[in-house]
C-alpha cells in the first residue's frame, strides 16, 4: 500500500467523484483510477461502487475509511516531524537519569540547552543505572546520567561528572544520630526499605562482601512512599543525602568506600548523536559538577 493510493482514496471518499478527486490531487483521472484499483486489489475487494453518475463507498470502503484516514494523518505528521528535525526546528532528546541522582548542575545544563535550541523537546526516563544502560544499548535512550557500571559494555562512551556518597537515611532519634556516620558492622541487624534503586543494590553488594544479608523487610515504588515509610519508622533507606532537608529525618554517611559512586554522562560510541544530544554533551562537559 503506497501513500499516494491512500490520498487518492480519501479524495474520492470526500468528493464521491473520480473527476473532481483527480483535479484535487492534480493527477489525471486514469492515473487516479488505476491507483484506487490497485489499492482495491491489495485490500481484496471494491472500495467504491460506481452506478452511472453516482459513486459511493462499499461496505469495505466504509470500514477502511477511518483506518486509512489515520494512516495518512500519521504519515503526514511523520513527514512534518522529519522536516522540522532537518531544519533544527525540532530537537528531541531522550535522557535517562538514574533515580538516585540529583544535581543542580543538571538543571543548569537543561536550561542552557533549552535556551540555545528553541525546538528542544526533552523526554526524561528513570530507573536503576543498569536498567538505563540496557535501554540505551537497545537504542531507546540517547544519553545517560548513571552510576559508572562495574562491567561497562564496550560501546559505552562515558565522561565522569561527579561522585556521590550513599547514606543511611532514617527517622530522627536513631541511636547513632550523634555520630553522623555509620559502618556496615553497625547495621547487620537493621531493617531496610527496598526502593528498587542503585542504593539498595549497593548495600546488597557491600553486605555480601562483609558476609551478611541485609534485611529488606519493606518495598516502595516511589520516593514519596519511601519517605512515608521512613517517617513511620519502618526501616532505613540507602540513598544520597536528600536535597530537601526534613528535620524529622537524618542521613548517616556510610564509611566504606563501596558507598561512594562515580556518576557519569554516557552515550553509545559510534551512534550518531542528534543536535540536542550533542548540545547536551558539550554543555555538561563544560560545567563543574559538585560532588554529593
């Protein structure tokens, strides 16, 4: 099925006249008629019934009309998008940011890119660093802000931005609140909230090296749920120090090096970057990112 056949079909559907439809499409009537007949052959039945000067849609034609209208509209929208991208009127970027990463520098970079590209269109994706890397390798995401993976794929091209230290975030009044820090040996019996982030994975890996399994008794799907569980005293969470201070919560820094994570900007080597992705890389690498 070719798009000019669909266009001719829609024109005849509107005018119910092959001659007027041909004039509207700026083609000869025989050309339009042949194209419609070819479409009928492909769809396996007549789309129009011609009775003397009266032309009307068959049952098949009426059934196909809304589907072919949507097909044609989608094709036209795709052409407009392609033209806009070619003219840099539309500059899409799909950016994957690991759920534990927060940085004012990221906001500044996005503001800079948006200001320099009027057609900038951002899609933000979230998840664990491993999930985002996997999606980027499949082509679903353009650029990543993630923790540096221990076993990075060969095609992952990366630039180090900053480091973040993980904390044990818990309700104020914890017995170790005065110390301001905590060691793995201190938390062997503590209950934890699994929020499906890099922090929980990092605690599991570090605890395995220390010879114990952390007790993840509760699970949460969002930061809001984690916060509610923390305030309810159900357990602790492993995360960087929260950017928004809450006097009801405290953050105790883990002393072990395993809880310091380098954060990288990454893309896929050999894959052509879009104008928006290229602008983001340049702006991000030119900016100073503070360690957390």
